[in-house]
C-alpha cells in the first residue's frame, strides 16, 4: 500500500482565511499519485514516480525537477539547513538505492550515500540525520562527515511485514529518538542509539507521524493509544477508545487524532478526551481523510464531510465533502493553498457568484466550466451539476470527447489525463441527465465504436431513463454485439445483461429463454436467466425454469469422482489429480503417490495402483500437504499416518507408510467410503447409512441429512434458492451446510458433491476435519440469519423475508 505522506514544516501563521472559500486558480502537478509532499517556508516539494519536483506556493511557479535514477523511486522527504533529503527505494530486482541530498533552490544533487531496502522516514536534529540505511536498522548520520555516529538493529518481529523493515516514522525530541518500524514503536537514546523501551503495535498508517508534547510520546497500540514518558519510558496512560488512525498531531495543548470518522482531542497528562466531533462514517478505510494544523486552526477532511476547529474545540465550520476543500498545506493569512494528490489549488475567503436564471446564460456558464473542468474543485463540480439540464449538452460532449481520447487505440500519446477527465465527468453526466434526454443518449451511443469505454455509462443512463419499448431492442443488439466481440467480462455486457435479464419485455424474455436452453451459453448468463425468468418472463419464463430444474441425484462413486484418467504431472483443472511419485514393490506392482482435492483439501495425499497403464483402487491417506487451515481455533494437531506428516510422506516415506497399510483400505460398514474418508466427512464409519434414508453414505448427496417426501413452505423456499444458486455449479467437492438454529435436517438439491449438515446449536466451530480444510477447497454454505442475539423467533421468520402478499421470498446464501 502506498499512501500520501504529508510533512508540514510551518512557521506560526499570523492568521488563516476562514470559510467559505472561493477558488482562485489550480495547477496540475504533472500527473496524479504523488507519493510524498513536504512544505517548507514558501515551497512545496513533491515526489512523483521517479521525479522530485519543487513549486513556489505564492505564485504556483514550478521551480525545478530532479529525475531519480531509473528503477528508483522514493516515499520520504526531509529538509534542514538548506538541504533537501530524499530516501529512495529500489525496484524489486535491485539491491541498492540511495540517500540523496539536494539543493532545495535548484534541485541539483549535492551528495548521495548508498542504502538498502524501502524508502524510510527521516528526522534531522543538531547536524545529525536519523534514518534507515538498511532494513530493520536506524543510523545517526553525521552530516559533516557523512558517516554514522551509531547504527542500531531493530529486532525483526515478522517475516511478512509489508514495510519490509523500513522506518515508517522517526521523531527526535528531548534527547530521544522515537521510531516506528512495523510492528513496533521504539525509543532510543539520541547519543548512543541504545534501545530504551518499545511498544508493540500491529499497524501504523503509512505517513502518520509519531508525535510528542511536554515529554509525553503518543504511541499507537493494539488496544487504543498508549502514552509513555520520553525520558524514562514510564507507562503513563492508555485510552482504549481512541485509535492513532489516519491523522495525529499536536494542536494547542492537545494531542488530536482522526479515526473512524471522529476527530478527538486528548489531554497529554491523562489521555482523557477533552473534546471530539464526528466528521465521517465509522469503519471506512482508504484515501480521502486528512488533517492540517495552522497555528490555532485545525482543518479536517473525511469521506462524508469536513470541518474547521479552533484550539478550544469550537467548530468554526462544518459542511459536506463536496463543499470541503482539499488538504490545506500553506497560507500567508490571506491565501490558502491546498493539495488533492494531483493538483495545487489556491483559495481566498469568499462566496461564488449567484447562478444565472436565464437558460442561455446558464448554458454559457456550463460551457465555460466544462472548458476548465480539470481545474474545478468539488464545490464547483456540484455547482455545475446544479445547472441541471442546462449543463447536459456541455457535459455530454466533454464526456464523449474524453472517453474517445482515453480509449485504447486513440490517437492520444498519453491518455492518463483523458482517463481522469472521463472518470470525473461520469458523476456530473449522471446527475444532469433526465428522461427527456434519452434520445440524445441513444444517438450518442449509436455513434460510439464497439468496445468504447463511454458506451457502458451511456447504456446505463438509457436504461434508467428510457422507454422499455425503445430501450430493449437497443440493449439486445448491444448485448449480442458485445458477446461476439469481447465476451462476458466487458462492463457493457454486464450493464446490458442486467437490464435484459430483469426486463419483462417480450423480446427480452424470448432472448433469455433461448440463452437458458442453450448449453453453449456462458454459465453466468444461464444462471442469471434461471433465477430471474420465473419472475419476469410470465408463463413462458416459468415453464422454461421448471423444465430446467434439477432433481435429486445420487453421487458418483468416489473413485469415479477422482477421475484418475486425468492423472498428470501437474494440475490442469482446480481439482485434477497430480502424480507426485511412482515406485514399484518387490512383486513388480507399480504404486503412485497422488494429490487430489476431491475431498476438500487440494493438498490431500492418496495412493493408487497402476494396472495396464491405468490408476485404480485409490486410497485416501487422511493427510494433506496444505495442513490444517490457519483459521481453525484452537488449532488442532497436524494429522499423521503412523506418525508421519504429509511433508515426510512426500519427501519419501510414503511408500513404506501407505502401500499395504490395512488402515487405509478398511471400510467397516461397507458403504463405499473407507473409514479414513468417513473421518474426513464426519459420517458414521460403523453405519452404512448414517441418516437412515436408504442410500449408503458413499453415494448419498446429504449423508447425514435425510430426504423427506414433503417440505414445509419455508423449507421449499430455501430448497428452491439453494437449487438455483448451485444449479450450474459443477464441482463435486464436499460442502458444509451450517443450519440456522432450530432447523431440522433435510436435503436440498443443487450441489454436486456431498453436503454435510452442521446444526449450529449442536456444533462447535472448527471441530471437524472437514472444517480444517477451509480455504483449501471445502465450501462453507449457510443462509443468513437476520435475527439479533436472543431472537426467539423460529428460523423461518429469521431467514426469510416475504413481500406483503407473500408471493415473493428473499433469502441470502453465503
């Protein structure tokens, strides 16, 4: 994961302009996806790809560009003493990168040092630079000699850290160096580099700095936030209700953090929340959140809204996200400069001019705004959308132009900017389109080339606003053409298919019946037709669905399901058997060690004998190369055969352990499943028919759930949904059905392999060998229980949602 790192090195400001803001100008920072930003005095320094760039913030003038070496990129910047420092990262195949020192006025290289590993955070104090020159190490570099005063190894806590030993944050304060190297925060002595104390933590957001105030260091923790004394490491307090989150800083006399949609101010002495405000949704992750401190003013942006606060916690302004400016990075008290990851935007205090009322004037305004669309901020895009139909023609033409320029094969040399405009214009086009514009959309659609990106949105809007008698033929033509040209995975195919399959127009019904009855039709398309036609297709659709319904079938014998005729040296299909080794015994018989996932784990080991060139009489060993699922808690011991684990068998022990082993061939009840297989499936090894329904376990599709001659209405609903969901599913691997509380066992049709019933009130999770194959091949199936804890209603009311006249039932299968 790469996020934007923002370092604000700001002198105390005389003031900051107050909301509302009026945009003055915008410049594009030569593409999007900046890795880091550092602001110092009147300049902003950016890292973009393999370049470092500098801009003058008062004027917006670009000062210089410094190109990094090929296959080198960077994530961290720092500045001090008239030198800009850049920590670079190598591409995957390269070993070394560099620590660069640049002249911030010209961008010229002053000096460089070799380093290894990912780009690391940098801190500077007293002519000493603190950073990582190799993974899981921190060095104090003397900036005069360019040699380390000391280097300290940070204990490696994990082998799969995404940061790969880089320093995510470094803070030098009060004779201490605080450093976060995932997943631990360390505090070191600034003179010796000795580790004084540490605090483990699972995660610190990339780019979130460590912060300290009055000798107290704020430390992210697995359980909230911890405060420690910098000098001694003494534990001061923990607040389990507050997380370090997306932003942390010192603001006035407080620590402030932004997490889970809340900005909270903490007292450094106690950790108590002094004040807080909700600014966005909980449990949302991703880009889009920010915090910026300017003297006595705090700017916050979240997914839903933004706010401005003074250092007493008073809310100065609050508004929706579209009225919230991008992250402020600089001010002179009159002008506020912001950055949105790809553009620098200049603002002053002020309101926009009122919208004109005359249609011609509104259309002219829309045309002017569209001509300058790349410079607009979210509030101006909202203003454009508020023009409604008067903006339609300008927005549509701009969208079509951007889409045509963006599409592969266009004449544009670099279509990334066109893609951004094509993407950003989709929302405005949707918001200014009304039913009266359907003909314009249809005309535009017919002029686009097959496969053009803009066709998808045009078709969606046509479907939302158009007359079905006009739209359905168009969708059918588009669907058929797109199938021929691009197959099912094109976005246009999905839009057209979702419209047609839900349409009750006779032409749509006829076409979907044809697709359902054609075995050559893509499985996903047949599935959509199958689950919708009974509702949308009238009697003809219902008859087509009923004619295609599956009835109960016995399983193929396990040896047939293994499909030993497909044995090869590598897996071709997901569950095809693989030959791992082959040996002959003293009697000249040939035996093979096979791997097959037909019993739910793709690493399962089997043996079989080769007779006349064919593998026969397969026997399951009971162990898997995939081991026990890491989800199983408590984790059971690894299964063995005569004390040997799967790895030992594969390494050569298989022949002596498995060949001739009578335990593998034992079938005590004669049901066609060996006792070892029955242990995997949790069926009764001493009872031929575990559920007493007349079918031996070896071929019973639900070996521990009896079939019934009649089902209740609720059971029929679930059975119909189950059959529809798995009607076209071809796998014969086992599944576990987790029944809702209170449901009595019964069979359902659809799954082609054995389904094992687990009653929730009788079953302890992760207690059976079949569950231990989770994420290795076994399917976990269940109907969603909408009831809350303590809900005493019967399962039929908790799992099924009926419409008012009880003609349609909705269930959720997971």
